[in-house]
């Protein structure tokens, strides 16, 4: 155990052992929905293809915007052949699909893929297909990424390619469902910030321009590399708690507003009605959550802001908050609000963490799919971390749904074991 920095709320348990999380390819599922003219070509194995298909569910659309170029050992008799094969695959795809404006070559784990220079392939293809199609690469490999880091790798690859601008402007970073993004734009416009750039944009042509007068706020806490890439372009980060729940959303909006010289009173006046709606919606779930203990395994990197929301707005008692990376430059304001109560852990040694879980016997455990079933069999209520990134959970209008996601498994368990609810 090592002590954190002086302002740290509590010592942090740092673990580097076996971990059980999905890989970054999972991010493609929400990225392809958001980036409507992008195609994600995974260069990988059959396992990667299966993961994508099962994570996406049954693909009901005829022309999906992601696919897998499967490389087998035999394809790699010579690396030149593999590069030619990628070129052929991409040429075939782009000749068929004139709607594609940006193509991402996505790396994966198999050793044969690791040996391939995908950056070189992307560069070559980018030149060949410019300006109609932009070709970039990033890694979604499970060796390098957890499931939300795929988005970070994708956006960090985009950041150096964004046009330059000297304009003073707000940029919001992180893929939000369109309906949530529109709500956010509405709130910011009412506060007095009518022009908001977002990354990722819905289409390549709407890419934000970046420069020293860009101020950016994160909508997702797992974008550390993208944050660094934007800072290298001179943009400045607005530190704030994440917009989960009434308090988090108000604090986020207030921090953004302050950066643009807009007083907190204006934010309060504009948000009075949605705040009241959020409070009311959260109160409905709070009945089930109040006083209940919760344990987070490290999965989505959303753990710290969610624990803050559940503790402060829903009355829950976080006992351990595990997160893959504890990025204080990003999570500082949430850590401060979370306070000294819960044990913080960074990274994972799954066996040791399971021992602590069994000693704590929390009323709710947030974990990956692989752990959920065995823990349910041990009589513990679980919540799948992955649902938290597939469900709209940001800002006021989703606060009730967010609390409801945690109330549901507790309600189900109470029905299964009525004595547990007593
Ligand atoms: S990238 Fe790696 S971890 Fe992810 S599905 Fe492919 S082989 Fe598995």
C-alpha cells in the first residue's frame, strides 16, 4: 500500500495482478453509433470478430460500420503479404462504401497482428485515399486496453489531425448518445455558451478545430490520453466533477460557466427546473439504495464519479472503489467530494480483491460479466459495469435512470430472498 499525494482523500491500494475486463474493441460498439461516417476495421483473429458480434448483439442492419479483417498465422508468411492484404481489403471496402469518410484500422492482441505495423499501413492508405477518406489507426488490444480505453485510443489518434483554431471556444470530450448531447447543448446554450464543439463529432466534416484558446471539459473520465493530446495542442482542461446526478451535473456546468466568465447564480437560475426533476427522479430509487453498501471492481473507469453520486445523492455506502487507473488530474474533484470513507484501489489483483469482497459482503457489487455469475451464485447482488457505458446516464434528465440501474438488482434480490430485504 502506498500513500497518495498530500491532497489525496485516502491511501490507495495499487494492484498489478490478473485482471478480468473486456478489451478496447468493445468501445467500437458505441463509437460507430456516434461517428456516423466512420468505419472500424479490426485487424484481428476470429476471437475479435466473435467479441464484436456478441457485444453488438445480433446485427440487424445490412451494412454494419465495423468489421474484422481476420489474420491467420499462415497469412504472415511474409509481412509484405499482410500489408498487401490490408491494402486489398481496404480498397475493396471503400469501393463498395462511398458513405465512409473516416476509416480506423484497429489493432488487437494476436502476436501476428502486433508484428504488423498498422501505423505505417494507415499512413500509406491515408495518402492513397485522401481527401475523400481519412485513415487512422489505434489499438483495441486487450493487452493494452480495458473496454473504455478503446475510445480514448481512438480520440487520441484523431486529436493531432484536428484543424487548428485561435477561437475562444468550449469543447466537450467523450461520446454521448445523441439525445444526451442535445440536452447538454441546450443547457449550455441557456447558460450563455451557445457554441459547443464535441469530440467525437457525428461526421468527419464537423470535426472541432483546436488551439490555445480552446477550453475543454470531459464528459467521460476514461479519456486521459486524449486529454494529454489536446493539451499538447495548447487546449486547456476544465477540472470538474463528472455530470452524473444533480450535484455532479450542476458542478460540471458551474465549472464550465466559470471558465467563460458566467456566474454560478446564472447556472442555478437556468437549471432550477431540471434540478428539481432530477432530485425527484433520484428520490424514487433512493428508497431502495439508502444505507446499502456497494463494492466496485475496476472496469469502466467511471467508478469514482459513480461512487460519489451514489454516496452523496442516493445514500449508499461505498466500501471499496476499484478503478483501472486513478487519474487525479481527471478525478480530483470527484475524489474530493467522495471523501475519506471508501477504500480506493487502482489496478487489479482479482483473487485478492475477491477475498476483500467476501470479507465485506456488500449489498451490491459492480463488476464485469465474468465475475457476476459466480458472485450471484454466492448470494451477492451484482451490477454489470458494461451496462453503465451502454445506457444514457449523463446530466439531469438521466439521473433517475442512473440511480435506477443500481436499484434494480437490489430489488430483484429482495424479491428472490425476502429476508435479505428486511
Ligand atoms: S483484441 Fe485481444 S482481447 Fe480483444 S477480442 Fe481480440 S484477441 Fe480478444
